[in-house]
């Protein structure tokens, strides 16, 4: 039981950077833009957030710095794909590599340094519930914020006029423009939001989840976040379920070792990525679901009418 509680409780923290980044990418893709630079945005933000938190002693200031770093790279990506009409895949990969390079450069002198962790918050009354209280209601504030962000993104996309506008642009930007909407401006704001969320995700990974700096801090989490959008078929609730599932799988190896089950650590390390591949193959085979939920103009450049 203790091992099960460890996995389920830890899954919320482990999944939080995945969920934050995936929610940002979900909004970007709903606007019709495919951003593959999430990994680089998270890596750069993780480095800068760690540096700022170490110097100021404030996790809040570190998160702000991480969000701004993600927004900066997102602006570079937006200028390329919206201003210069660059191919979205190529531009995303280029910006992602830039972020990874800058992360390695800036974080080199901080290798091995540590930060104080962020304390857990036990919700009064709820945390005393047997088993469930230890799993759900004894987490840090960012875990709760990520759950709230999932609800807010769902409300924005499906209950507001701005969310409807975003989705219309993601389906057909030319029609949206003819109806008086501004596809370029909306896409820019969506990309900026995605960058900020990736920045928060990177900041959480380096200052809270594992407050010890190492160059490979992100370790593919950005790519898993992109895959989670497809896993969740572009629906916020499903994306959250996928993130927590991947978080639990990531901790499964430690739980099995605690129970005395000897499985090579390398196999357990690979398991989340293997699961990613299997899930993507399974979902891609369901053409109807993909067609119903994927934005029709995803990955297509839009040139404003002169």
C-alpha cells in the first residue's frame, strides 16, 4: 500500500511539468500552429529559473523568470512562422535546438548545485482522509495550480467567445479572416501563451521537482508534452489524464524496487517513452477520432490577404 501511495502521490508532481507544457501546446495547436520547440523552451526556462531562484532565494521570482524565458523563445518562433512564413516544423526544431544550446551554456557553471525544495501544502480536513488524503491533498501549490489551469483552459476553449475564435482560426484561418477575425494576432497570443506555460514547466522541473541542476534536466519531457496533446485528442481533460498516467509510469520503477522486484533500471527509464510510441500508434490508427478533434489547419501557414 505504501508503494502504491508513493507512486500515485508522486505522479501528480512528476506529471506537473508535462501537464503545464502540454496545456500550452494544446492552445497553440488549437490555433492551427504546430510548435515543436517545447523541449528547448523548457530547457532554457529551467536553467534561467534555477539561476534566478538560486540568486534571489524566491521560487516565485524564479517562476516569473522561467515564464519570461519561454515567452522570449516563443516570440522568436512566432516571428519566424507568422512574420516570415517559415515552415512550422523546421522553425520549431531550430528554436528548440537554440533553447537547448542556451540552456547548456547558461547552466554550465551551476552543474551540481542544489536549491531548497518547495514545501507541501496539506489541505485542512481533506489531507486527513485515509489514503486519498496522502495522494491528492498533500501536494505543493504548483500541482494544485496545474489542476486549476486544466479547468481554466477547458473553460476558455469551450465556454468563451475568445476560445471559439481561437478554434475557428485553427480550423480555417481564411474563413476566420473573412468573418472579421485576426488569425495572425490570435496565433501570436496563442504561441506566447504556450511559451509561458513551457517556461513554467521548465521552472517547476528545475526548482521544485528536482531542485538539483544538471544539463539534461528536461530529458525529453518537452517531446512527451507534445505527444500528450495527441494522446488527449486535443481535449484538456484527456491531456491531464495522460499526463498523470505518464507520471505514474515514470515512478513505477522505484515502486517495484521498493517491493523487491528486480527490474533493470534502464528498462523502467525507457518505459514512458515506449508507452508514448505505443499510444501514438494506437491513436493514429483511429482516423475518425483524430479527424474529429485535430484542428483542420494544424501546421499550415497563413498568409494575410493584402
